[in-house]
C-alpha cells in the first residue's frame, strides 16, 4: 500500500507552531475524517466535521474518549510515530452497533507535544462482518434463497445442514447450530452445525429452554445461565444469539449463532428470529410430509386389507348410507347380483336386491332401531333374471348413537340348495340301487326256475316237435334276462377293489389272446402298439380287465358282420406346462380304436348313461360299468368319434406316484 499523507500542508517547514485555533481551521479543510490523539494515553483531543458525519458520533462525544474503545480490534501503532504516515486496517464500532471497516493512517503532528493525527478512510465491509440482510446484496439474497429452498428438501438431515449454512451467512456469525428435542430423552440434541470447527456442545439439558424460551442476544459481560452460554464463553465468543423453535410455550428446539464481534448488530435479533421461523417451517413441513407418508401407507394397507377381505368373503357385502343408498359393494356382490360396482353406487338398495318386499322395511327398521335385522329364505333375482334363495342380514354401524352406515350381507343359498338337491338325489339313487339289487336278486330265482323248466320240457318232447322252437326262444329270453340281472347287480352293488401294481401291456396282451377266436370269427384284425418300457399302473386286475373287455366287445359289435380293424395303443402321457395339466398326475394311456361307422354327436353324451344302448341285444350297462371302474381307479375315460371310426381313451395313474 502506497504511503501517503492526507495533510501535506503539515509537512511544510514552518517557523512557528500553529495555535489550536489554527489547527482546527486546518482540520476543517481536510476532506477525510480525522481526529487528533494524545499518544500518551490515546485520548482524542480534536476532530473535524467529516469524522462526525462518517462515524455518527458528535465531537462532544469523541473529545476525551479513549481511541481504543472506538475500534473493536485496535492494533497498537509504533510507539513513536514520525512525520512518515503509518496505516492499519481496523473496524470501527458505530453508535447503532454496526461495524465499519476503515483504513486508519496515523502520523505525528510537528511540535505538538507527542500528539498524532489519525485519518479514517471508509472501506467496504467483508461479507461475514457486514449486515448482510439489510445490505440487499447478492450474498444475502443467495443465503436467504438457500434457507427457503431447504424447506423443499425431502431428507430432513440434509435440509437442516443447508439451513445451518444459510443461517451462518445471514447472521454473519462464525458458528451456527440447530438443536432439536430428543423424543426419547429430556435433552436437546445438536442436529446440524456450520462454520468454524464445531465447539457447540453435542446436547443441552431440557431446562435450558426456560432461559432460552425467547429470542435473545447474550454477550460475555452477562451471566452464563445455560450450557450454551458457558460453551460460548469457553470458546471465546463474545456474542451468542439464539431463538427457540416451535410454538410459544412449547419449544421443540432452538437455533444459535456464535459471533466473535464485541458489538451487537442491531439487526441480529431480527435475523436469527427469521432463520428460526424458516427452520421451524422446515421441521413442520417434514412432519407433515411424514404424516402424509404414514397416512398413505396406512391407506394402502387398508386397501390391501379390504381387497383381501373382499376376495376371501364369499357373501355379498353392500355398504349403504343412512338413506339406504349404496356406497360400495364387494366383488362377491358383483358376482352374485350381476351388477358392477360403478353401476351399484348411489342406487337404492331395493334396486339391487330385487324380488322380496321385506328388504326395504328391514333396512328402515335397522336404521331406526340401530339393531341388526335378519331375513331368511328370501327369493331374490339376479340382474339377468335367475332367481336364488338367500339369507339377508342388516347391521347398522353407528357413532355416538348416530347412524353412520348400514352393512347388508347377502348369503347366496343356491349352492347350498344344489348340494342339498344332489345329496337328496344321491340318497334316492342309493335307495334305488339297494332296491334294484334286491329286485334283481329276487328276479334271478324265478328266471332260473323258468329256464330249468324249459330245459325239462325240451328234454321230454321229441326233437322234431313244433314246440321245440318256442321253447328255444323262451330259453333265449331267459338267458338275456339272467345276463341283464347279472349286470344290474354288478352296477348296483358297491365294488370292492384290490389295487395292486399292474403291467398294462401284459394284461391287454392276455385279454387279446383270450378274445382272439371271437375276433377272428367276427372278421376283426387287431393290433397292439406299446410305447417303450412303461411303469405299472395301480389297478384291480379283474375289474380293469372287465372294463377293457367291455370296450373291445362294443368295438367288435360296432364294426358289424363286415369286420374291420381294432387298434390298441399304450403310451406314457407326457407332462405339459399348461395350467390345465398342472394338477394331473403322471399316467399311462390306453386307446381302443375301431373302424366302425362312428357314434352320432347327439348320442355321444348319453352313451355312458345306465340302460342307454343302440344294440337290440345290449343291456345298456356296459359303458356305465366301465366308467365306474375307471373312476374308482382315479382315472379318466374320453370318447372321440367321427364317421369311419371311434376311439376310447383311458388314462390311469402310475403306481409309483399313488
């Protein structure tokens, strides 16, 4: 810095010493603020009007004052000044407690009894020591914008750190801290800090909030009532400003700014209150966001719960408002009644539960009495016109004895009715089967007697007697009735199966060998195809042989007198990845195909019914007995027929998986 003297006129050689009056006139001519100081005790003895304008102090206030009290960071000049000027950059304490950076230049006054002249040149204040908020500068605006933007942070710790840095800049402090109450302990925890190396305590006792319940600026001349003030004094901070967080009388924390200046800026209290307000907004916003997140999570949980309940409850649920109009229905109600929820909402309940005049009076009675109402065995109608029997329960839901809503539960009894009807039919069939078995057993004895009598008559008559032909026809009818009664008994009586591993190819091969003469006589060629090595199936050998014998006999009869081709194929069923085959056990399939005329489509669904036959000599029980045997083996039988052939396919589970 170039050394210069603002009063070069004083450097001129003078033959006489200027008087005080002359000195004052010279000072008034100087453009820079200046004061005259006695170097013995640094007492101000004079000054010019420019100093009063620059500092705000009057000459009356300045004269007799200690120069060191005027500057916050007084640095001793050389003990003996000369006519050569010496400059220092210091900070001037103004009457309004603001701090002003100045360049102080001192030089001796010639022949003035150890007095010196000090001039002051105002300098721009550094950002950390000027009144940032009042200055309106870009630095303060950036800090304020950073503080406001912290309220939009999703992460609370990051937002608090950003707020601490912004508070540091806005207050012009050296350290800034944010404390929040710990919900688990009666303490205030340090959650964010900015500035110099942290010297704030990590926690404060909760009782300190009694002394810090309002915004206050503490200085080192005052008593240290709290751990925060004691920490500031210990770490050399002359000033500490703090402001509480939360509502008045219910503080939840505080913000604190530690400053190394000795004089209190007049805007400090307002600035730290502003910072505390915005930090409080930040915490409140995070609390609201956390509450909203918890509410959304709870709503999502309730929605999942409601969906699970709707999916699990098989009864129709209708929620009504006190006026009896639908608020919502569950999925089961949509399925049972045939209405979509969007159609049902805001509809009168009687428009959905149609068919009974008891519904509306029942709803009104429950609404009036706030008690449950039950209506049994109502005949209701679905949307598409089908009627069903239902039980209806109406439950009022009230709050403080005031009706809030009505819950209507509709229990569809149609399935139960079907089960009861099926049970009744099974019971009737069981009785019919028992009666049929008794009847067949009783009829067989007279048939046997008649057959024996016919044989005796035939023996007693000559061979050429004309009655022999009649006796033969009667004998054939008796044989047919005996065979029919045998089939009826077999169909009516519950079978006792002895399931064991059976090699299906061996069983079929032996059966074909035994039937071979009949096949040759009927002109039927047969072929057996076996796919590789097959595992055994679990079966009753005799019953399964009877079922296959019935199918082969039907195939031979279907091909008629002209004969044809009989093909049997045995293969292992390959497992597929389709949903339909997922529950099917590994199995072996045997198919029996003939080259007959085929079965008309309108008859295919009836051929497994008892006593249904297209043959004049058949009993109509062969296929019914065959299906019963296959079902008892946990297998399945399928028919595929077309002009020129018919295929019966039987699938039986493997013995190793049963």
